């Protein structure tokens, strides 16, 4: 097998000085659009330089910003562009007919196995771009079907390239639309700023639908850490007219703090308690409060309720909710005893207000006076 000699080594960077080709001579045809294929291509597109030796001037590249340039690069090498991440081309077109037929081309060759001599492509390419004949689809093609059955025609994303110029123009259109909507975006920005939660909202326990920034969220996490608050007992019984002591401990609290409690009625009612809400001080993470049921004279069935701990107020954010407490069922036996006391102690005076408190306090005194 004959070894193939490669003039230039493979250069992935496009900066190897040994792969630079300087002043490679080319003689152009007399056609209007002329193709040039560098002998040691493919080449890096950004490195191309062309000198018109007859007119003694450097040719310019035709782009969107310079539509009257002398030459253009019609296609790029898809395989090498995807592999190297740089624009790599095989050929170029001299589109300015004022350019002479004698030019010198300088470029940076990719080299290696990619290097090839395809001079015959010049003739084929020029024949194609300069052929102005039209093909009549209706009468110039024979054997074609009257219609084609519809079928999917997918493409791999890697097969599509060369949309850089179109993407640039679309981006400019997009930016122009955004700039046109600046007042609307400013209104949205101001609305978002006004709807921003603050640390004061967290401290007061306000419940709202405002946006929570990161610093406010961290403040709320520190202030409302559920895992550090406990209440004892969490369930139990509260007799008719009795009170229950509840102790609260918190390991993530300031030296002095204030919490609030409220009754969550399950089957109880507002009148079943002496107080339905209240507050207590938390000193060094510990505090206590009492919940007292109202003494009733009428018979009642068993009732249940829960106790909620809150921060900021009795109607603010809930820190902890207990399990169910129960008020046992009771009869009207106490009512008969009080009526007996009224009869025995002569508590029928119209000047005396009949309340459970006055009866309990003065029963012994009035009974002694009666006797």
C-alpha cells in the first residue's frame, strides 16, 4: 500500500504557524461568479485573506453589514464545524466581476486527514452558479407522479446549521419588541416591589399572599421554627368550671418574648369558656398560661376543643396546635344544690343579684345569718 503524504499536520486550534499558507496563487476564469478552492483546504474561515495582484488591493468579505464585498464563503464544512467549534470552509466565491483573474490566497489550513486537493470541484461549482437555465416543473420532468403521499420528513437537529445570521436578526427584532413594552414592564416591576413581604409582616404574624424574598424567608424560618416549640399537656380533660395549666417551652426564642393562645372549637362554643383568647410571656424560652371552662348549670354532653399557640396576636400565625381536649359530660345536679342554697339562705332578696359567684362566696355567711 502506498503511503499518503500530508503536507500539513492536523491543527485543532487554528493558530499553528506551521499550517499557515501564504500567497497561494490562483488563476480565475472569465465567468461572472468565480469559485476558488484552496489547494490545502479545508481552511478556517476567519483566516482567509485574498490579494488582487493586478489591481493591487485586498479583497473584502461580503456580509450582512457589507453587502457589496468582493467575495463570500457559500458553505461551511458541517463535520469540522461541529468537531472544532469554529467556522471551517472548503471553497469561496469571487462575486465582484471587477476583480482580476490573478489573485493570491492566504489562509490557515486544518491539515491532517482533512486535507484534500479537490480542484475539479471548481469547474463543477462555477458551472452550477453560472447556469441561468430554468427548469419547467410541469413539462420539463418526465415520469413524476401526479401527487406524492404525505409522510413525515424529520431532520436531526445536528443536521441543521447556518442559521447564525437569521438568529441574530430575530434577536434584534425580539429586543426591539421588548424595548417597545418598557412602560408595561416598569409597571409590572413596581407592582412586584409593592407586593413584597417584609420582616415586619413576619414579626406581626400577618397572613398575606405577598412574595417572600430570601432574607425575609430566612427571618421567618428563624422566628417560626415549629420543631423547637412544645406544649404540655397536648391533650387531656377540662372539667366543668375547672381550669387547665399549660406549659410552653421553646429552644429558639429571644430572652423575653410574648406568645398568644386561642381556642379552636371542635364541638364547643364560645360561651363554654371564661376566655377564648389570651397571651403570656416567654422568659428564657419557658412560659405558662391557663384555660378555664365556664361553669354551667344545665346538663351537657361531652365536648371537644383544641388550643392554638400563635405569634403576633390571637388571630395571627399559628405556631402549634394541640390534640383534642375534652369537657366531660355533666348533669344538672349542681343546679338543684344551688336552688337548695337559695331556699335555705334566704337569697331571694330583690336587692341581691343572683350569680354563681355571689352564691359560692356568701353561702356560708348567709346561712349563718339565717340560723
